[in-house]
C-alpha cells in the first residue's frame, strides 16, 4: 500500500498531491 504523505515530487519536478500521484505498488 501507499504511504500516507501530504505530497511528493513528481517526474515534472513539481510537488504533486497524493490524490494526483500515480499508483505506486
């Protein structure tokens, strides 16, 4: 399962919201 974090830095280099991030398994 995914870790609960407020956000992450996507491939675009900008901070993405966890709701917008890709599903990481």
